[in-house]
């Protein structure tokens, strides 16, 4: 099932509409690493990660696995692990998935620049929990936790952004 992400900050699925946070630079047709934009296009939901210590496994239509304390995601375009999950500590620049805040309590890994990976085209594009004020993301799509859980339980398997 497809959810549609609108550039004005809304996500719709099954005639339901949810407020969404997008990248600080809006939606871009030509995503680049570090530009702060959410990539436009059809982004398949590859899998869902979650904090087992904070909530039960979400109901969803894609593979699911808990996040571990040493889980990260490489966002260094010069490293061979660019835009791939890694174990921390890691020699390259990486994002920590086990965060002290709640933003990655549930993380949908979106299929952006992953098959094949092209250096500099953007990394770590996720569907995750929004900040309370819906502040912008670095290029991800973010929803309030109850909305994110509803979207996942509705069987969403891809996002159409733009």
C-alpha cells in the first residue's frame, strides 16, 4: 500500500491525513548528501527498526527488527559502507540509531540511493518519529508516534514523495 507525502508537510493514506515533517530544504528532485532535502520519488519501505526497550514491535507489512546499542548508519560518501547499516564504533562518519531522544524509537528504512548506492546522492533517508514541534528533518519524513504506528499498521510499503 502506498502513502503519499505532500511537499506542504502532510502524509495521506487510506483517506487519512497526518501532519509530517520533511527536510529543512523541502522536497528535491535531485537529492545530494547534506543538502537537507527530502528526496522526491517513490521510496519503498525496506524494513522497520524499533527500540525494544521502549515499545513493543510495531505491526507492519515489512520485515522488522530491534535496534541495538551499537547500530549505526554510514553517511560518509567517501567510505565503502556509505548508506548502509554499520556497527559502532566505526571508522567513518555515521549516524547513531540508538538515540537518547525518541526520534528513532521507530524507524522505517526507506529505499533511497540503495540499489545501487551512488556516492553523494544522500543517505539515511528514514520514516521516523517527529519532534514535538514538527521541526524539520535532515531529509527524512517524520510523523507523530501514534500516526507513524497507524501508518505502519495500515500496511504501507512505499511512500510517494512530491
